[in-house]
C-alpha cells in the first residue's frame, strides 16, 4: 500500500525551531496553524500536516519539508509558512525564495 496522501508537510517542532522566536512564529505554533487551516479547507484526507521533533536543520528554522517533492523551506514565520502551504496544495504560487539555499546549508556544515 502507498501512503494515501497527496502531500505530507513536515513541520519541525523541535526546541531550536521555536526558541528565540515569537510564540506565533514557533515551529509548534506554525504546525498548529497549518493543521487548523488544513482541516478548515477539508483537506485532511489528502494533505497531512505532521510535526517532527527535528529535521537536523536547526540553524535555519523554523523549517518545513514538503513531500513527495522533498522541498525544504527555512527561516519561516507563520505568514511565510502559510505561503508554503498554499503553494504545496495548489492554492498559491511557488515560493522558491523561501527554500533553503544549498550554498547556505553547505556553509554551516
């Protein structure tokens, strides 16, 4: 059996994706807002919002990975996370400027 979802949106809710941020821009707050939005839009059967404890991208958080594409979005706020969600479900344009830049990732390693 394959996963019955069209999209999985993985939201980091780890401590480092939440510390030093306003409460509404923490990873956990972003996850909850996207879950509520997803439910309100009636997409629970096709789009899954999942909180994950760590994506190992702490220096760039809050972070979201959208599957099955594997796109990584970083340095998010509640407002920009909503743009990522809209793009992932086809309600808005792609947001490549919010994607983690590979050069930035390599500089930190």
